[in-house]
C-alpha cells in the first residue's frame, strides 16, 4: 500500500481523512486516507441497508465528489480538473489524493 506524498497525520489534521465518491446511479465508495496509505469501502446505496451496518458512518466523510464514472476517473487521474465534479466539504483532500504516489 502506498503512502500519500503529503503527510495526512500530524498538526491539526486528524489521523485519518475520508473522502466519498458517488455516481448518479447511486453507487458510493468511501476512501480512507492516512499516513499509512489508502483503503476503499463500497457503501450500500442510500435507502437500502444503512451504511452503519457495514461499519461506516454515513456522515463521516470530510469531502464528497460526485460525477459519472468517466468524470471521476478522468479527474482522479488528473486528466480533467477536480473542480469539474460536484464537490462538497474539504476540497484540499482531493488535492492530497491527486498528489499521492503509491509505492510499487
């Protein structure tokens, strides 16, 4: 698992930050980012099984990005601006994610 280039833990930042990615079709993923790396969790669709049943707090994300699958992929690979997505919360979290260089 790779580590973010910029330190996520330390200073006034919490040890773990969470970003949520969502598609118009109702699919959602939670990215957990920490100094140890990144993990993903697929969240249940709203209106079905509560997200807390999967061990996830549905209100715990620090930032949200919504777009089509193509828009999300292009933005996360730096091919289009992250601002082209519907963003909520701490946009700097997506800047950290884009600057992340996974270890091989």
